[in-house]
């Protein structure tokens, strides 16, 4: 694992920065709508001054995702909100977008279907 210098292992380069394990150009076509949906959802869910960074990791950006098996792994860095907002881990919240998305393996493969 090298990024122009000696690796420290465990996903870090010589400066202690993350070594990128994937790229958006490696996202399999079946998962491109999932990544686009996340990007759109983040833009509507968080104001630009609140969302500092987002990082996609795992099999999807590595290009090794398997429809019906793989999930979407994302890390968000958010600026602290107002004093009345919770600031610690709150656990998973129901998300209407999650319920509306159909994994690629469950979509119809009939011509003209989405």
C-alpha cells in the first residue's frame, strides 16, 4: 500500500492520512444510482455549512460490489449544530429514501423497466 511514500499500514500513508481504497470511476454501473441518490439526499438533508465532508468506502468505490449482497458505506463529517440539537451518536434513524430504494438484484430486468 503506497501513495508516493512508505505506508504505515492499516490504511494510512507515511503522513498518517487515509489511503484511498477506491474511486468514483470504479463504482459498478448497478450501484451508480445508489451513489447519485446519496449525493442528492445529502445536498437536501444538510445545508452546505453543516456538511463538511463525505467519504465513500467499501466494495462500491473499490468496484467489487455484488448486487443483492453489498451495502453502501459512507462516512459523513458534520459541523456541530445548534445547542438544542443532539450532538452524540443517536443510532440509525428510519429514512424514507432507504425504504424507497430497491437493490439492483431485486429490480426487474425486463426491457424498459427501471
